[in-house]
C-alpha cells in the first residue's frame, strides 16, 4: 500500500471503504445508500455515481513513544483520498459533491531490550605484606589494590559498573602468617533490568619475617 505494505492487514477495512466510496460525508450524501430518494420519478435502477478523483492514496504517519522498557511506539497512519459523486439523472441541478476523505488507523510497535550489558574486570595483582613489629598488616583494598571494571550496553548509554569485594576464609600458615582470597565482582544493570556480572580473585598473604628479639644477661666472671 504505497510504501506501507505491512499496514495492509491493519487498515484493509479502511482502504476498502475508500475504494468502494462507501462513506457518508457531513450527513448530506450517503453513497452507500444510493443517494437522495426524494424524487419518486427517478428510474428504480438509477443511482448516483461515485468516482475516485485521485487514484493515489496519500499516506503519512506520526510516531509517539508511549513507554520505555519495553519501548512502546504508537504509530498513527493517516490515509487521504479525494472522491466525488454526481446524480444519476440528467437534472440540470448541480447535485455533484466532492470531498477529501481522511482515514486514520493506529499500529503499536513494541521494541524489547533483552540484551544484558557487557562488563569487564581488571584484578589487582596478588599482594604479599610483612607483618609489623606488632604482628599487624594492612590488607585493606587501599593497600592491597582495587579492582576496576567497565560496562557498556546496546541501549543504555549511561550504564554504570559497580565494583564490590568479599574475603574468603583465612588460612593460617604459622603464628603471624596467613593468607586469604579476595573475590572482586563487577556488576552492571541497564534501564530495562538486564544484569551482568564477572569476577576475579586476588590472593593476599601476610608473612612474619621478623625474627624474635632476644636479650641475654651474662653472669659475672
């Protein structure tokens, strides 16, 4: 249908009405009923003629986004065609009538985003630290390093990567020496609720490399 082949099913009734000239305009001329029946002298077989002045249906459309996630588009199509009617008898009165018919129909288009964001993660290197003189060590992310992450999405240009971590159980190697695994996670969720995540592991080790402090008191000669 003149550039909108997919609209045929949605608007077939309206288009049929156009080409059948079967429409009442302004309550004055009813082409479908055969016109004015006031003149009883007309032949029974007479009926007004209906002519499509323009053989081209002029289509236009306008889109309105009704909602997002999913995106619902309300597309309103408008069809315009010029038609005219003339009396069937030879009466000198000019009873012809012409008008431009406008038909409107609506199509709803749904666009769904089911694709999760793409996320990446960069893990900090494994971290080994010596316990201090009090057998303490700083194993916080500020000392051991932070993971970084990125996120991108096919629809949501503002998607953000969120970085979190959790520490596993401690394995004691000896008094003052231990290790544990820190798991880093990057998560991203787009506007439509699609979520993705990825993880990496960092091993953190605390070593006691400080020998004991010894003193001696020697007896007198």
